[in-house]
C-alpha cells in the first residue's frame, strides 16, 4: 500500500542525484532531497516492520532501510564534503545483499508487476555496484553512473509510482 509513496520519492531523489552527478547542481543542493527521502523511506520501513505479520514484512522493511541509509549517507557526504569512499563500501555491501532479492523475484514472477519488481531489484543492485566502483575504486564512470541513476529513477521508481498512484498498475 505504501510502495507508491516510497517509489515516488525514490524517483525524485534518483533523478535529482543524477542531475547532480552530471554537474548541473551544486553539492549542497542535493542534501535536502536526500534527507527528505531518507526520512520518508525510513518511516515507511519502520511502519512496515512494526506492522509485519511475518518474515516477508520484516525483509521488506530491512531492504527499504538500505535505501534510507544510502540517501542519508549521500546527504552527509555532500554536506561535509567527504569523498564518499565509505558510501562506496556500503554500496558494495548493499549490491551483494539485494542480488538474492532480484534472483528471488525473477524466480517467482508471475505478473508484469512481479517482473518489473525483479528488474528493479536487478537495476538497483547494478546501481549500488556502480557507486562502489565510482566512489571506492575511483574509476572514471561518473557519466555512466549519472545516466544509469537517471534511468533507474525514472523506470524503477517514478514512472511505476505514477502508474500505481493513478490505478493503472496494481
């Protein structure tokens, strides 16, 4: 029920972060959107954890908190001017952690929504891996990372959220 709420704001933050990665927004200007989205996704995750009736609910909350932590860390790095290597290592941890979720979603997909979710988890795993390569290994993939961040923001979050909010995708 709260998925479109989270996805709408994840789409916003990924889009704004992609524009920042492209050099069109100053570092400190992305702090607020990252903090807001960290708070929204954390709130949704905590609500989900508290109301969970089984381990699937707890897993959904835990995986959502990986997003929240990422956005909080992005905000911290941009506010303090740190280089992001720690976020890069965290991103590797997250990429490894969510890969089984992508595989699990693919193995259980029996609808277009399920397939979209599986593809989204796979895309997010790749995106987090790209942040590890960019931030920790310091490979020159900032343009590619910006493009994939924008792609992910639009197609794994913003567009599906809009379709869900308007009842097109259930």
